[in-house]
């Protein structure tokens, strides 16, 4: 199982959410929201929130506020992100009010074609980033990513809005507007006023409409939102939804990200789940378990010195399972080899016994199978008594005699004597009629002639011992 901790430091509270994932199933393992207003500091609230949900091998993802970041839309004459990263610093430098070595930046692609790309670059002061990271160092967490708060949340809700060309995300608590079009984040804009009372102000809403129009003109688009998501809502949400719906003529949704994405929640965490203040923390944790792309300020000098693997625990489990499977395969191969070796020795013993029965006068010196094949070849190639001038071998004669002996006869051959011209057969049967029938069968063969019964006598066991003589048909 993979677990990631999402940490969101909002203007009013520190919010943490732990998400677990196994295969395609995701659920909230734990969550907590600790206010940092009044006498409680952010550091104290952060320590309390993290300690309440922290587990073993837990990695974390957090985000900077959009108010601490400057956003820049750039058009670059490259389609390769790798090339853009090589020159982005030179493009950003004229736009910045401070030296380049005093900021940390990252980028993501907005649109690309064959010869150019439109990108969104985010720039944060190193002083702000150092202060932010200093707060998190005391927790001892393995920090993987520092993203942008509203960007991480927007990337999670975009897949839920198929069929909606333009959507808007309003963070009421932080007063930040995010505009998305055709699955791409076009703009993040911190609004001048802050807090729920300001959002209901018509002048502010007209400012949102003006921002939509300006963003559309800059990108050559007609931005008419069909769905507006609200997060960070405090107080009376009914009046807020009605006011915004009237202004935009769009569907207004007070966002519950867990419900939108069908993310389950463990019973012990369900009582702590507060979607309006925890949506962003959940989005950050989901980014980790889903491996999504986004911004990350932890690069260059800020790259963690030690390797941070969000899937280290799962990797260790995988190694154990793979090792077990390999061990079982080796055991199976060992057992198979043992069985084959035993079978080989049994067959070798049987072959030796057959050789000794067939060739009792020949000593066994080499491989019995090879020696038996050599002996059979010698028999087949024997001249004189073994073969006549017509090319018929002893084996051919044996085959002929066997074929002409009916299976219904009780006949046992005890001797076969073959010389250059004659063949003599000795055997035992149960009656004289069988001897006569065998004589008639052999007389009909093209290989024999002048078949006669030399002798046929009844012994004490009432068996007939017989002898047949015949000439080879040359």
C-alpha cells in the first residue's frame, strides 16, 4: 500500500490529509485541521496536525500560497520541454524585479504544437521558500514536492468536468481565482479583496468577470464558465452560491473533492473530514499517490540530498514477493531435475537388462543403448547365413514367420536355425492341427518353398513338439 501526506497551510489553519492507495482504490487514512489564529503559531499547529496522523515511511507534499508566487505566461519557439528548461531563465530575467539568483522557478506546458509552446512559469523568492521549508523541517517528514496550492486542486477537479469547456475555481478563504479551459490551467490570480464578505461584493465579482474577459482576449478564447467550484467557504454558503450563480449564469458547486473523486474515508477519519478547509490538502496527497505532474520548487539547490522514494515501502514489499517467487521457481526446477535424474537412471537400468537378455554373450562396455544399436546393425549387415542373394535378411524372415502365425494359435517357438539354403523351426503347440495350419501358412509365402513337417510328437504334458523344415526361395 502507498501512503502520502498532503500538507496545506491556509490563511486560517494547517490542514493535513493522509491518503492510502492499493491498486486503483484510494481512501483517506486520516485527516486533521488545526487553526493557527489567536495565540497558536503556524509551527505549533503544524507540529500538532502532523503528529496526529503521522505513520511509518510517510512522505509528504505541500504547496506555497499563490500570493507568494508570480505567474508568467510565455510563448517559446520550441516544442521540447527539455529545451525550454535550458533557456527559460533567460526569458524570465527581464520580467523580474530581483536578480535571478534570488528566486526559484518552475514551469508547466499549457499548449504545444510542432514549432512552439505556450508555458506557465511560476517564480518564488528564495527567502519565502526558505522560510516555508524551515517550518516543515522540524516535522522530520520526507518532503517530496512543493507545489502551488490552487494549481494542485485545479488539476484534480479538471477530470471531473468532461463536457464543461471552461471552469472556474474560487478559493474563498485565500481569495484566489483559477481559470481552466479544455483541461488546461490558464491563469491563477490572487484577488485584491480577501475573505467571504469580499467575495459577495458585486464590485469584486465584476473584477472576476473582467479577469475572465482579459484572459480570453490574451489567449484568443471566448471564456464563458459553465461550472464554478467554491472552496474555503466559511459562513452562509447558500447566499454565496446564489450571488455567484446570478453573476455567472453557471452551475455553482461547493466543492467536496472526496465526493467528486469517489475517495473513501476510514471511519476513524470520517468525523475529522471537513472538505471546505481540507480540499487542497487532499489534492496534494492525491497528486502523490497518482503520480501526477505539476509544479515543484524542490529542484536544483533545493533538491533533497537523500533519495526520496514515495513508493519505498511498496518497493520493499515487491522485492520480498519477487524473491519468494524466485525461490519457489528454483525449488521447482530442483525437484524437476531430481525426478528427471531418477527417471534417467531407471531407463538406463532397463536398457542394460534388455541388452543382457538379448546379447548374453556380449559384455557391456559403453552406453547400453549405443552398444545395442551397434549390435542390431551388425545383425542386419551379416552376410551368408543372415542374408540370401535376393537381399532378404534374417529379420525379414522372422517378420514373415511372425505375420503368418495366427494370434489364436497357442504356439511357442524355441529355435530358429538359418543356413545358406534351408530354414529349420522348432516349437511347441497344443495340437497337431495347429502344426499343419502353420505349415500351410508358411508354404504360401514367397520367401519359402518345400515346407515339410520333420517331426511332431506328443510329450508328457500333452503338448505337441514340432519341427518344420523349408527351403529359401532364391
